[in-house]
C-alpha cells in the first residue's frame, strides 16, 4: 500500500514538471541566457508539443531577428 502511494506521488510530481509556461518574444529579448538555454533544449528534443513547441518557435524567431538586425530592437520600451 505504501509503495503504491509513493509511486502515485512520484507520477504526479513528474507530470507537473512537464507543464512549461509559454514565454513571449519580449521575454527572450530581455533574457538572453534563457534564449540560449531554450535554443539548446529545442535542438536536442525529438518531439515537441504544447508550450514547449511554442517556446521553441518563439526562441527561434527572436534568435533569427537578432541575427538579422544585430540584436537591436524597435521596441520603444527597450530603447534608451
């Protein structure tokens, strides 16, 4: 009985780990380490779904824009 309860708690804990929040382009523009971490994670992943897929697409789009525009931004909230 105790082993079943422990196994059930472990399954619930692992299921909760997969709920990744969806990040915006603004988040990746202002958090460069998170952008690089997400790009590396996406490169390793075989299949993606849900928010993980959205985050990979957003991170790739931000990375491509930074490569194209040299990391600059036209967001008035981020300009000096």
